[in-house]
C-alpha cells in the first residue's frame, strides 16, 4: 500500500515536543521528513534523560551509546541533517532546500525565524508553493506572543489546570504534556489541509498554530464559564456535570470507571447492580435530581463496587451494556490485548534498529487503502546530511566534505 504523503518533502526545524509530534505524524503518513539540527548542539532530546541502552533504562547516561528515549520516540521515520543557520553558507543551503521542499515546520519563538533569515516571507519568495507552519506557545500575533511557553504554562493560562483535580484540591495539570501533543496534531491537520488546498490553487501559505489556541478550543466544549452561575465547583474530579453517576470507584482489587449518560443506561446500571427497585423511584429516576445529589449517587455506586473485584464489575456492566473500564496503569495498558491487536504497542528501536525494552505507540490512524506507520527507527543525528544535500541540491561529495570542515554542516 502506498503512503498517503508519499513524495511530500518536509523540512523540520522543530524541537522538544509540539513540533516533533507534528512531524512524527507527517512521517507516519509517508512524508520525507528531514530534521535540520544545529551541528554544534544537535537535538536537545537526544542527550536528555531518561536514557536507554544495553543495560536498561537510566536517568543518567551510563555509556556513550545510551540514547535519549524521547528522541528515539519523536524522531522515528525521519531523516537527520546538520546545518548551521547562523552562518551565511548554512542559511543559503537551507534556502535552496526550502525552494525544493513542500513544507517547512518550525516552533521557534515569534521573530526568531525572521532573525535567522528563514521566515515565511523570505522562503515564499523562493518557493511560492511552500506550506510554512509556525508552531508557538501563544501564537504569532497578540500581546503575549513573545512569552516563553511549556505545557505547564499553557495548561495554566487556558484554564485547563483550574478545572483539573478534585473539588477541594488545588489546580493540577494532566498527567502528560497534553497541550504539546494537541497542538502538534492540529498543526499536522493544518499542513495536510494546506497541501490539499495547494492542489487546487497552486499556492502555498503560512499556518499560525498556537498551543493556547488549540488547548482552549478543546476544553471549551464544556460550559466551564457557567459553572459558577450553576453553583458548581470549578474542579469536578472525574465527573462530567451533565451525567450522574460518572466517576471512578474503588473495587476490592483496583479501580473502575463507570458512567451512565442516558435514562436507559441508568436503568441498565441498576439492573447490573440488582437494584431494579430504583428504576421508577420519583427522585432517583430523574437525572436532574441525581446531578444535584451526586454525592448520594456516588456513595450508592461506590458501596456496591467496593464489595466486588474489577473483573466482577466489568462482567456485570458488560452484560447490561453499561460503559465501564478498569483504571489501568501505563504498564497494564501496554499489556492490554486490545491495543496490541490494533498495532498500537511496538518495541522502541534504537538508532541502529535494535529493539529495546521500552514501549512506543504505533500509528493511531488506520486506512483501508493506504499505509501509515512508525516502522523506521530514529536516525543517528546528522546521518543523512550528505545524502540530502546530494539528492536535493546536487552537491558532490567533495563540496559536502568542505562544508563539514568549515562546520557549516
């Protein structure tokens, strides 16, 4: 099966997570993603903990061949070149590459690409068909556009942290860097959309992707700004305030998530619990009453669940088609046969292709006619410099060697 983005050349100037996640998706879809790293510093995640090597995983590098796990995951399926954009020769080479590329992705702070001489206005003069994606924390416009942003700050700024956690607790972030991966996914969507539009108009364009915009658009599906008027605490724990019950409950040997979103599901839950007597109760049968008295509903379900094992609860819920799932740890999720059957768990490979004990996620989209996967390992940093400069720019080996001697590449 042919890859969906076969033939699309992407120059990847991104670092850390939001941008590399975007280009990881593009690589999985079949694009030729070329990482462009500084020859002096390289990719910062390549030398960042945790590391994996012959002797296992460590927070400190134990041997020279130990490699950063984040780099091995985020650089899968990409090529790697080194190029010093601060040198005139390096900048000129990048401009030549951009003239032959389809996409450029960067996640510098606003203004950095322009100071380096590789901003959109410069590149589109060389290549009017270029799709250019700038992925930043706060966007390329607006009064806060220049602020430094990590996932923690983005979750704080958008209101995400204020609604995450227990009602009586303080604000907390989600367990993973959600704003980075969401923005990277939106960026990939924007790039593919711009490529489709280019096929009609023949012209490229710039895409301005903001981490705060992307996360804000996700969380505002809920009426969070109405909670105060409704007398609701801003942090609802695991609840969704439109439903009751909707929470996690302790079993004898673990935790389960149980939710009833409709009247039929509430009736089915009662049957699974052997409490059909409450189906026609004047109060318990009304969702409005259950939401207003959710503490009683939670105590009712919790009292039933705590006397049973996770497996017993799952069996009871499934027999009556009630939404239920065990609360799995990451290791338990990796071992889950369902994810494995869908190709979502693969051994992480080192740059030389050897498998490690670390798990990596497979490609999350499945196509009926096209191939999408993260099959190739992350590249040795700079491994494709000569290949790319020769194939895309037609430079000979002697010229590339001279560039390397002058520390341009």
